[in-house]
């Protein structure tokens, strides 16, 4: 019995994207179907990195295809293609960077930098090309967290090469000054320094650049939100009322400058005693989840108050690297996938498609 493309496509319609819940046919992820007798081959293109999910997805597609009468060998090529998505109006994209994700909080001490680092490492572990920019001029922490202690090199005397560890490109003011040196700069100076770090770093073909913003909603945060082409922002908070109060201010700031919120991460959501297993909500319960519901935003995930997260970050080997198969790393990876899927669903950037118009005066 001859295998028809229609029958094959109908069978593949039953396979759902594990992250979106939609079938891979209607979303046009299934492409380049080739049928030769009983042999079947096709491609599946995802708009987000999902290396850890590829084996299970491939098996589901093979099983569905073999359910069609006459099908023998099945070859499935699953690949990821991350494209640039639209940023704020009037802000040009950064060369070498497809999407910029701001990780922000209205309040310090809520685990924002730890979240930013593990988010970057989780995206990289799923197969994306990822960069990490430390935008905290006054308290740069990414050099320690990423286990990098070096100075950036410059091949042309004008731009800097990003440093790299764990497969992630990194840039921070902490690479350029001594650890104990205080940055006694006013807002405009700090903002200018950050823009230089961002634009004078030779980012190398990044799918995502994670920007760890300093806490608060002051001049630095507002200026960066207006000038940096951000695809979206992730808000980090704890369940505590005072942290939620400041997180709301961060949400309002991004709304005013036209940066979409990709979702909310709730840190220190619960503490489990390492000795007896007693569960306690030290900072309150479900505050981040309730705020996400209130603003109709995605609740990306909840991280526990766990001493290992702090110890691993302080040692320069964050959780996703130190314990990649552990429960907490699994939460970070799930958050990263939700962020990437959310970006993939947004409008693409078409600015590169339009020609540059120049007007010359005839003489």
C-alpha cells in the first residue's frame, strides 16, 4: 500500500509540542516531507532551544509515522532556529544579538543575579548561543558567579572580546576594575559605561543576551530600558509583600517604555529543612503567583530557599552547572524553556528586510 503525504501529515497532527500544547503540523514546524516507497523523512523546526526534549519528541514522531500503513523506516531531523523578535519601537537591534532579555527586580536581595546566571546557563544547556551582561555597575557579581577572573582583550583597540565560561559569553564592569574598588559615579556616567559595555563588546552570534539589571527603577534602569532593544523582561521577586510592592514598580516601568513582560519568577518561595524535611514559607506563600494572575502574566516558576543555590553561585559554579540533573536545576531549565517559548511566539523583527533609503541631490 502506497504511503500518501496526506495520511502521514494526518498522523503527525496527533503529536503535540510539549511546550505549547499545539500540534507540530498546524504550527508549520513539520517541513520537507519526503516519501520514497515505505521510507519517510521530514524535518521539524522549533523556534526555541529544547535539546533535552528532542529524544522524546523524535520518538513520538517516529511512533506516529509508523502508525501509517505501509511506513517502514522513518527519519526525523529536529532542529532549532532562533530568530530576532521585535523590540521597542525606534530602537535598532544590536549587531550579533538576536534577542535581549532583561532580568529585573524592583528590590535588591531577591536573587535576581542568581536567576539571571542560571537562566543563561539553562538556555545554553538547551543548545542556544547565549551571552550575559552584568548591568550592575555599582555591585557587579557575575564575575564571581560565573567563575571568571580575567580582563577582556581588544583586537582593534576599540572593542572588547567577551570572556566565556560554561559556554556563555560574559561581560561585566567587574572585569575592568579591582574587586574592592568602589564605582563612585553619578547616574549619567554609569549609564554611559553600561552602554559602552553593551555596544562595544563583540558579541558573537547570540540567540539570547541576558542583561542582569541593577535593582530598582531609577535613572539607570529607565535609560537602559529606553535605549537597549529588549525583546522582553523577566521580573524576579520573593513572596514577601515588600518585595512584591517593588516588583510592581518594575512592571510599571517596563510597561511605560513598551517592553513586554515575559513572566515572573518567584524566588525563596519555600524552605525545606535539610535535617527534618519540614516545609516552611519563610517569606509568605504564593505572592508571586498571585501577582502574575493579577497582571495576567506568565508565572514562570518558583525556586526554593536552598543553601545549595547560594553556595554554588558563590563558588563560581551555579546550580545548572554544579548539579545539572538536580531538582533545582530542572526548575531553572523549565523557566528558561518557558521564556524561550514566549519569545518564539512574539512578532519577528523585519527591520533587516527593509532597504535603507538614501536621498541624494543631483548636481
